[in-house]
C-alpha cells in the first residue's frame, strides 16, 4: 500500500453529479437512490483500504485521461488478466501471462543483463530442475502459450512490445521399453511444456529496424534455454502487424499507442487459440503466426480497455456499484492539468493496411485513400507494389523513417506515386495549449450534445460562454466549424 505525507491510499465516497434521465419510467432501468458520502453502510467489507480496488480505479482513471495517454504497466496487467479470464477454462489453462516484473531485464546493458540473469533470476542453484526455479519461471512450463508484455526504455521513452511463445510437451526415453513393444511407447511425454516451437516479438515501433525486437528475442531465448527448455533450429517467427510511425505517417509520432497496439495484438492471438480450440481442443492453429488484422483504431481499443477496467472495479466492489456518466470540470495527471475533452476520437491518421504485404523497401503497404474527385476507389495492386515477381518473403528493410527508398509505385508518366492522403490537419492531442478546446459546435455530428440553447422563435440567446447564436426555429445554425490548432 502506498503511503504519502497525507497518509496511506484510501477510497472515499465523494459528493458529485451524474447524468441521469427524468422522469423515471416503469419500462426503463432506473437508479432510485445512491449512497451518500457520509454513509456508514458497508458497500464491500474493507473496501476503503483494499489495494485491488484502488489499483483498478487508478487504471480506469488513467485510461480516461486522454486518447494519447500511454498505457501503464498496471493497465496492461489488469486488462490482459481480464482478457484471459473471459476465455473458457480449457483455453485459460493453456495461456500464461508473464508479470510486469519479468520485463525488467530488457532495459539493461548486456553486462548488467548477464549479471541479472546469472545471479538474480536464474543462478546455477535454481536451474538444477524445474521444481527449483522461481515461481514465474515455473509458470512458463505449465502452458503451451506464453504472452509476455514487455515495457522497455528507448530514447527516454517507455514503449511496449509483446513476445508470444508457443511450447510443446517434451518427451524422454522410456526406460522400460524393449524391442517388440509398440513404437509409440518408446518415448514418454512429460507433463510440462519444455520444447520451444516458436517465439515472436511483436514490436509495433520499427523505426530502428529490427534491432530492438532482435535484442528482446535473443534475451528471451537465452532465459528459456537456461531455465531448462529445449530449442531445435531457430524458433524465431515473423508476424506481420500494422506499423506504428510508418514511413507514410503524417503528423506527430504515435509512441503513446504502443500499449494499445500490444493489447489488441494479444486479443487477436488469444482469439485464434479460442477459435481453434472450439474446433479441436488442444490443437495449435495453423494460422497462429499469420498476419494480424490490417486495421488498428486506437480510440476503439482504448474504449474497450476502459470498459474492462470499469467492470473490474465493479467486480472488486462486489458488484455494489454501477457505471455512471459524470461531468468533470477539471482533471490532473500528477501536478499537470489535463483537458477534460481529450478523449475525443481522431481518425485522421488511422489507415487500412494490406496484411502480410511489404513493398520493395520492406515497408508495410497502406491502402490508398480515394481521391475526393474520383468516384472509383482505385487501390494499390500487388503488381504495382512489387513489379511482376512478388517476393516470397519480406525484403530487407532499410533502417529508419528517413532512409532513401525506391518509389513504391509509378504512374504511366513515370512519376513517383504517393498515397493520396488529402489535406490532413496537424495531429491534435499532446500539447493542450496548442489546441483550441473542442466544443460540440465544432463537430459535424448532429447527435453530439450542444452546450448552446436554441430559441424556438429564432432569436439569439446568450450561452454560458457569453456567445450568441442565431437559430431558425428548426435547429439550423449554418456551417459547422472544424477543430483548429495553431498550426492549421
């Protein structure tokens, strides 16, 4: 439990306002009353000081700060845990999720890492047998699938990667087998998973080529084999995923999205296991290492994680609570003020990608955005990307976003053809001072709530901000403005 100069962390009931519908109707769900802040009724025994509730509430509040808030290790751990718990028990038992503490070694220098592994994690005395390993390492041997979220430091930034490991049950020679016995009895299967079938490191950010993912892969393989697992030929697997900070990307780099991407990738791969187990429990899906989905929407994934965190708070409060909508006037992250409307989705930099496809430079291929004046949606073709002979595997990737690259596609005039992205606005989000606060009138969506009252007779009415608005009696107010920034 964290203790500050104000005392230990605790929970309390604060007087607040929630959005509610009136009048109550008998055919709808209604909340008739709420606990007051001074209530002495026990909502859940010892709830005010229960660490698990405090952590879940912290996760919920952090995920709701803004659309560009990075994913903390508490958020990743909680959401992956719930994701696994939602699966059938048969599938749950075959998936292990490694703890946050298990990723600490990936941020060390090579010398520090060797000391960390040889002296702290897997000293000689602990690797004599499976039973003498630390609990985290013993867990690795208990399931065929390991999901290992890794939080690493790069350029003074914390980013996420996801390592996924598939294991098979090992076997040993049967000491009682003799000539004439059934061949299938010559070896005995172990009741642990100690044979490495594949390891994939899914690193959303490939702006440094494959250096980081290679380092993570080598260290994982070293730890697994030192712990006693067997590995045949190189078990490294390549899994295509939509790129973060791609060469086609315009606007601020989206390092903040790495945690959201890793959560989404873990969910997709768990779904593949589930789908295969529904057909044949215990069997490995042939498409497990295949390309992931070519569409990633960070706002949708964040909304899913917010929902998971909210329901986890309910669960840890013994379901004595309900999710409500609360108007918030001020937000802070530590000592820093945060705009209250920064969860607004922004799809100006969300694109569709061709799963598993790379151009001649080794870069992922993005579908072109249709031209505004072109009624036909013409997309990049495989011949256009690769020429007449598509490569069998990914070409060697040129390092860095600013490397010199061959044109992906040429039109009939021989000029380089770049995707038509239209006139994209500067990316809004990180610097709240550079962004005009969003108001509902800035939206083209007629369903978004307006803070301005409209007059039925068309007269101007004063709003809480002091601005005047003219109505026509039918709610028409002319052309809507769009979100603006200082750079637009």
